């Protein structure tokens, strides 16, 4: 019985450390507007930055900091009341234990929870971000080359 338990723990540990990070995706501000009726993308960049942090995941403290950064960013865009509302929403709905596409650590397979990223995970984050930067660079170049 102890052997089975030990093997199970070893397999779970290996599976957790060998998980693959999905490419970054963003749905903007999820189920919340990306801006006001007058400026429909007023705080969209705040949400995309927040999505980057959520995609990456990490510790409880990192999530709290990401949520507070979202609040500050939206407030800086001139909407402090909406910023507070958004903070309450992400603190409630962004839990890593909810099976949602916008949970904390959504780039990793479900069940990672709160924990610091290991070196191999950080390496995956860097690789994914470098690939994303390359795509954005190519997009910028194609837009500036267009007539």
C-alpha cells in the first residue's frame, strides 16, 4: 500500500513539473466591457496585461499584485469606480480552483493552484513570450509596410 501511495505521489509530482504552458491568449476583459460606450477599449490594455499575469500564474501574492495592478491601471485611465468593481470581480472569479478559461494560471493545465514557478516553468514562459514578441514584431512590420 505504501509503495502504491509513493508511486502515485511521484507520478503526480512528475506530471506537475512536466506540464506544458499553452500559448498566451486573451479575451480582453473577459465578461466585462473593455471600455466605456464612448471609448470601447479604454482599459483593454489593462486587461491584456492582467491576462498575461493570469496566464503565467504563480503564487497567491503574485495574483493579488496582478489584481491590484489592474485596479490601478483602470483607475489611471480615469475610471476609479469601475476599477474597484473590476477588482472585486477578479478577486472573486479568478480563483485557480475554478475550471474557467480565465482562472489564475490558465496557461497551465487545471489543478496547478498557487505556487511559485519552477525554473523549467519560467523557461517556458520566456519562450512563449519571445514567440509572441516575434509575432507582434512581424505584425507591426507588415502594418508599416502596407500602403
